[in-house]
C-alpha cells in the first residue's frame, strides 16, 4: 500500500463542509470521487480536520492509502489529473509520498485559522462569501487585550457549540496565539492552537468583536473561561469569513 499526503485549497461556499455526510456535496465526497477514477479503486481520505459549511481553506491536508498494483498513474499524474477533474473551487497544491504510518489528523501538531473582515464603507460585491462585512471601527488595543486572556491552555467549554460538548472527553485546549492585523480595508483575526472545539474559532473571533463593540468586557472574557458559561462569551460568527490557513506537522 502506498500512502500519499495531499495539500489542497478550497472555497467552501458551495459545500456542506469538508466531511462526508448523508446530505452529500462535501469536499471529501468530491475528492474521493476523483481519486476513485484516477487510482482505479475506491478510497477513503483522512482529513486533518472538519470544516463547517461555508468555511474556506488556504491549506488543508489529507492523506490516502491505496493499492498501487491497481493503478498505473504516477504522483505527478495524480496531481494534474485531480486538478483537471475537480471543481474549480477545489485545487490540489501538492501531492507527495508519505511514510506508511502518516495520518493527516493524528500527526498534526496544530492549526492556524484566520477570520477576514471587510471594513470598507462600500458594499463588497467582490468579497461576497469570502469576507465578513464589518462597518464598525476596530479598537485593536482593546481586542488584543482580550486576545491575551484567551491565549494559553484553558477549558474552552464556553467557546464550544453546546451539542458538541456531550461527545467530548475534555474541552481543554491550548491556544498558541491570537493576533489582529489590519491591511487596507481588511482586518484579520488569526487564531492558532493545538486543536479546536466545534465552532471554537468562530466564537473566539465573535468574542473579540463583542469586546470591540462594548458588548463584552475583559472581565467577561475571563469569566467565560473560568466558568465555562457560553453566555459570557461572544457570538458565533457566520462561516463565510473563516479560513483554515495552515496545518503544522
């Protein structure tokens, strides 16, 4: 069996998230369909994480094992063939042979996401579905102070979708960094960590937005972490401005 490591990017607007599910039309479904044709066998890919419907990825990693005796195509052919057959909003950036034991999810050391906000005064017709419109002034100092509270190892129960917590052994996670950058008419909130709970990045960014608007204080952020009370944190932001930026190995 050969094990391949893929790095892809995708625009998630048209899909029901990454992971295969009964309603269909997922990133995983589309890729497995193409690889079945190219590799001449049914395969199941192992993704580095799940992404919600509407979330995008600049770098997403998955691996796939297949029986090379059933396929005559080389790695370059797989890369080129995948890009020829996949929809225009999914692209293979690289394809390489990996160690037999490599697993895209279990070997990951962490991930970095960012939220993209369009802060221009005009309606952004070209950033539809790619950035979240936001027309308030950004108080970067106040938001950065809240970001400092979020960094580190904490119980992030208040930053998780309630239904998802029932199936988890622990809601403790480590956030490596949270930082805010402004460029032209855009603001980006970067969040990196060892792993994330369901909706965790969307709630972290939503909490910083609430702090910016005066709807939450720094004490509220501390209380959210200490108490696990979801009401103390901020809103769950829509998915359209969220990107998986990097996966660390």
